[in-house]
C-alpha cells in the first residue's frame, strides 16, 4: 500500500563509493563501522565478514595511527565491500588511506592549513574517491560551537563551511552527514541543509545508544527524513552487535517505503479472544523468513476478527483459531492445520510464494 506521505527522492548528485552508487536514483545503501583496532587485521577482517553476511553495502573503519592507515592496504584485499577511512585532524593519515580505500571521511575544517586540504583533495582526486564531510553536533569547529552551540543551525553552517573549503579547490565528489544525538536536531539539520546543496546525504543519529534507544531514535529521525525523500545512504549506530545495525537500517528503509526487499510482517497484539500461542508462532515465523529477499507482505493474526481484513492486504497470512490455524493466500483459505504444525507449513508456503514471485520478476 502506497501513501502520499512518501515523497519522491530529493534529486542529488550521484557519487560512487567503490562499486556502490550514492545519490541520484541509486538505491539507498546501508553502512556500518567496525569497532576493532583497524591494524588488528584478524579482528577487523572478522568484523568485515560479519557485516557482509548481515547485508552491509559499505563499511567504515577508524584510522587513528599510521599502522591503521597502512593496514587498509591488506584489508582491502580481504573484502569486496567498499571501505571508508574515518579520520580526524591528521591529514597525513588521509594521504596514506586514500591510496587504498574507496572514500575518506574527514572534515577539511579540522585539518589545518589550506595546503593540507589541497594535499588531501589531490590524493582523493588521483583515485577519484569521494570525501564525506561528517558534521557531528557534539564536535563542531570552535567558531560554530561558540556562535551557535550544538544546534541544527551550527551543524548546517559547519557543513556549508566545509563544503566551501573543498569546492574552492574544485572538488565536488562529496557526501555529507549531519548527525546529532537526538532525532529532532538531526531532522532539522538535514531538512535545513537539503535545499542548499546538491550533494548526497549520509543519514544517521550519532551515539544513538543501545538497541532499544537507537531503534526509537533512528526510526523517528531516519524514518521521517526518508519519507520526505531525504537521504541517500545511512547508518543506524547501536551500542551493541554489528548485525543489529544492518537489520535495523534495512527495516527502517522497508517500513518507510524506501525499499521493497524482504518480508514485511503484520501481526496482532493478541487479546482475550486468542486461543493459540501467537507470540511463539510469530517469533518462529520471523526467524524462519529472514533469508527471503522477495518483497512479500505477511500477516499473522490471532483470530478471525481482523484476520480476513488484514489477509486481503497481505500476500499470505495465518489466521489462528481454537488450537488451529488457517493459511490464507490471495484472500482465500488455502489450508487448515493444527497449532503445532502451522508455522512449518506456513514457512513452506511463504518460501514457495517467494520463488513464484522471483520467476515473475
Ligand atoms: S486479531 Fe483477534 S486475537 Fe488478535 S488482537 Fe484482534 S481480536 Fe484479538
């Protein structure tokens, strides 16, 4: 079901981070960041593999030392995901990293003289890699912090200042992020900057917290922006497992109408009418269907009250009854099973439907 609340994507310049296009009509990509010491090749490679398996499109790595920067050469041979080097202040690290990675995240305003900026721009131009200007509400340049505090206005002014520093050298291979640690400031900053530049945006809420808190903040901020048509790539930062970041980002994309891929599940909250163990059933259904990439609407309902109505909008559904469940496909009852076998049969039917749809595409 489509809604007028989902606006067309804002037109942006398209850039490439390795093989991944960002901006223009490119799909909105999902990023994450390793938390190992980058020079610890074994640990970093393990995290890159985990992120790839989880479905990340791009990965960022912190570069704090020369050892980290040099390790990128080896790491780049160990993965086919595009890599971004995350650097603060030390422009010489950017000069090393630019030889190996697909993008540099550095704020030109933080690296000192124009000559240093010129050198970083030259290194990125030589390999045709972009620079991400990564503005964070908590670490604005002193002049903006003093003038505006950690406000959306301060973040936007900082971004415009950093953009100009690069544009003055003719460099326009840019993407921008404007992250605050709460949803309202994040939304306002991106909304304000959007009409002022053509460059693609990397969306995120910084230091969003543990899974529970990040889920709420990221859903409010990123969901809101995505539905407005703002955002070209994104990261959901979580103090927790890497895989959760990817899962959350993909879910936000799906539920904000920006990505069709995968299963969208509707399930009822249960009430006194329930006569089956819906909570266990929905958990099993969710776990069993994570591998499906075909866009499918699935509904799992506790009784017949809302089940048929929901089933009309779903591609396939379960409606539970008294210790039984009906499988409903295309609005019609397909089969009836005992409560203890319904999930297995349902998963089989969903997989079958996914394969049929794949053939039609
Ligand atoms: S579908 Fe049935 S069991 Fe579920 S909340 Fe509605 S009335 Fe209750």
